């Protein structure tokens, strides 16, 4: 386990070890600001919103095409422990990379408990299939595709790295071992099986030999910091490429500012993946 003493830890302590909203005292303010920025960005970029890739209500894209269809494309997967949030609330994080001539595509997916984590991973794969087949007609994704995501989206990024259309990945503040998650309050909706822990934990799977930048904030919860460091170490030992990028002073929510700003460290990291 990533946390020393996990086996003897109380249930309350285990829950707190993964509760980012509780750990970041101004999380509500940061979330409100994020959502307001996203609403403004979507209003300013109405073309390409709410494009379905499947029949379920959340199986939709927000597509922000660059001037050239061959420009690199950043696919962003939102977080929320696979059971909260929407793609719409993260639209403003397209802003930073688009300032450099990239396209951006924000993907939605069905949340737990309506579907299992196995199904969620499958939906991201389905969405990337759709992008491979239909992106060019929508004006994007003829060039390199970098998949990125935050928190649960960081996990889904690592799982999506092997997709045929993905060039490289940028996992931000991800969770990469599901075993501890299955023993916290988060499992009330996820209902993880032993098979899912074994087959959907990037730390328990063979390393994908594509570039994956792994980033975390130095002020994040120790469990998430450990997961990022451990995944990078495991990949490095297997010869898989990609840097480890600690963001000094960032917490689980403020780290995303480095993706929203054109001069942000995560924007630079995404660009470096295909340099």
C-alpha cells in the first residue's frame, strides 16, 4: 500500500487519505471558479459542443478545433473519482494548449454507480475509436493525439495510453492502484471487484511503451503523490519513456491552473511529449 500503516488504519483515516475536497480547505472556492471559467469558455466557443460518440447521455465530446486539422490534439478526461463532475466543467482547460495552435477535445463518460469502472474504461476506448474514425470530419485529430486527464481522469489516461490513436499521455494527480480505493468510502458507488483491482490498476499492469508524463502537486495527499512516483518508477524500470513532473506548491485543485495558462508547466509538458 502507498500509505505506511494502512492495514491498521481506522476507516475514517483511510477515507481521509483519499478525500481531496477535505484536504484542500478552499476546494469549494476553486471548484466554483473552475466551473465559471468553463461556462464562459463554452459560451465563447459554441461550435463543436455536445457531440455524441455513443447513445448514453454522458457519452459526448466538446470539440475545440484548431485552424488546421493536422494540429496536435489534446484529449482531456475529467476527474471526480469516476462518480462526479462533467466534461462541461473542465472546458477552460482547453485554453492553455489552444493558445499554441492545438485542438482540444473534452470527453464525457457515464459515472458510477450507473456503470462499473470496467465500463467507464471501455467508454473512453469507445470515445477514442470515435475520434479516430470521425475526428477529421470534425476538423481535428489528423495529427498527434495526446490523452490527458486529472485525478480519476489521470487513471483513465494511463489506461487509454495503449489505444491505437494515442501518441502520448499526460496523467495529472492520478490514482494508479485501486486496492486502497476499494477499502474507502469511494467504493460505495464503485463496487470494485478483485478482478478490476488487478486489471484496471496501472501499477499492476505491464508498462505501455509510449511517452507518459506523470505530474502531481507537492501539496497533494501522500497517497496520490506516492502513486505518481511509484508509477513513474515502475515504468522507468521497464524502459517506458516519460518524465515525472512534481509541481511545487500545487494541491489537487490548483495544479490544473498549470494546464489552463498558456505558459503553464502542464501545457509545456504536453507540448514536449511530441516535440
